């Protein structure tokens, strides 16, 4: 099992390229199930979750040549509409095959999903929507079994915005008979990106990226060739890393327009954030004190829950107390005890953390508990005295492409090691 070792205190400078967005690539890979023929995805990041999705598509009967940044999905001779627990348990996004399989083949049997242990993330909104479109659904020994000869267009009102729920129903509606209207949708850029792909395939999708989406279903859909957008969370993570360590970093391809909430809080904390062509520049003199900033996570375009852990580390360096409220997931402060091991002073009261900043961090052996917690601990290691070892970085590999190498490009002392190496 790998770990990442960091020797802190290095100023970051230079330029790195932001990878393609994992959370856009995964639903688009699942959308290949809606058509025959060869689909080509470009700018795909080399991540464990991409490999897991490729393995799932192969199990379902679609040949996949997975060689990021290119992934090619071919037509299969016969698709088996069943996604087993052994594959689905590895990541929650696997449930995104449910809508395409049901819409295309009239039946789907998909294991209830797994993924990061950051709280309850039910699929009831997915099932409610599919039932409104005519599906018969039952739960059977840990599996969702859905059947419908052909889905029909309907109006579905989500009880709360859900990214994967919105995406699953968009894909199902793309082959449904008639018009589907989805209300109270997730507005994330990855949802908008899926809408662009479905339009390339021949569906008529309007409103993706807003809270109301209309989909006119097609009788059949075509394969596609598409380049994935840049990963806003990866970009935001490196923005925070540069702010924490201090320095001057240029992020090539960073989608600043999708990171306004993060950029605003960084500026409020005293960090320079600016656009330069297709790049974003982050500057902070390490001697310049950071100001404490309060944040509350919210669905897009609010402050993303996927940036909460990273920003908490930055607030550990600010002089004063900041308040961080987590409104999306009920169990997303698992990185706090690990940061406390490094000297952070953080009090948690329910869904709110009070970060008492200005106290130096010290290197320690810490354990990653989920994807974004992993990134936060690495950022903490960048500013801690002496050496930090972050264990269980398989979480990190689900969502960051060679993070230790990219940080090393900027001057950080970061290296991946096998724990067998001692």
C-alpha cells in the first residue's frame, strides 16, 4: 500500500496543467451505453475511478481501450444489463449505469452503490424519477431491479438537488418517448457537460446547468467524440495549496468561471487570484498573514463541499478563528482528528467546525479517510515542520492524477513510497 511523504516548508512556484474532470468523465463514460458504435473520450484523467468504470463497462459487454487521456468505448455484441456489487461497491458513481441500461435495454439490475464513507447518499431520488417515467422498481438482496419496455417522458421534481440523480435521469430521458422535465436539478458544470454530450448523441437537452432541464427523447442515439472539461476541484485544490505554502503558481486550463465561490474566499483571506489567458495565477507571500474567513458549503454555484477540507487547512494558518459549516454531508469532518494530530486547533460542534488558526503545524503520520481529506492532509504536510506521511492514499488516487508529481513540479518535496520501503 502506498503512502506520500512530504517535507514541508517549500515555497511553490511554476506552472502545472489541470487534468480533465473526473466527475464529468464518469457519467459521460456511462452515457456510451446509450448507443452502439465507437465513442471516443479525450482529456480523460488517469484515475482509479476511471479504471473502475472501464472495468464495469467491460463487464456489461462493451470493449474499452482505457489509455488516458484517451478512452475508446466500442460496440459490444451483447450487453448484460447487470452491474455487480464487486464493482459498484468501489465507487458511488457506478449507479450511473442504471438509467442508460434501463432506457436502452428495458431492464437493469444494479447493486446499491458504495464509495467514500462521508455520509449517507441515498439513491431514492433516482428511483422516484424512474418510477415517474414508467419503470417498475424493486429492491432485491442489495440490488436495484428496474424494468420498463420503454420509458416515457414525465415531469420529475427532485426533493433536493442531486448531481448523480440529475445525471441518471437525463440519460434515461434521452431515450424515453416524449419530453421529460426535471425540476430542482443540480447545477454543477459536470451536469451541463453531460447535456452537451447528450445533444451530440441526438437527444435535445436544454437548461442543463440550471435548475430546470428539458429533454426530448430520441428513438436512438449516436456515438460521440468529446473532450472532457477541466477538473474544477483539482484546480481549486492547487489554488489552496499555493495559497497555503506561499509562492506564485500558474494553473493551465483552470476553469475559474466555475470556481468563483472558492476564488472569492481566497481573495477575502488575502490571496491574489487572477486570470491570465487560459491560466489562473495564485500568489501569496508566505510572510503575508492570512485572514480568517467563514465558509458554508452549498450546492453549485455555492462553496463546494469537495473544497471544504482543503480550505480548512488554509484557515489553520490564518490568524484568528474561522467558522466552517458543512451542509451537504453529515460525516465530512473525518480529517479533523488527523489535522489535530499535526497541531491544528479545531473544535467541531455538529455540522460546524471552529478553526483557531495561527498555530504551527508539525509533521506526523496521518491517515486519509476519503478523497478530499487525502488532499487536505497533503496540503497540511506542505506547511508543516519536518516530515509528514499520508497513509492510505488509494483514496487520493480516485480523484487526483499524480498529485505528488505535480506538487514536485512546483518545488514541493513530495514523494510516493511503498510502506514496505520503511
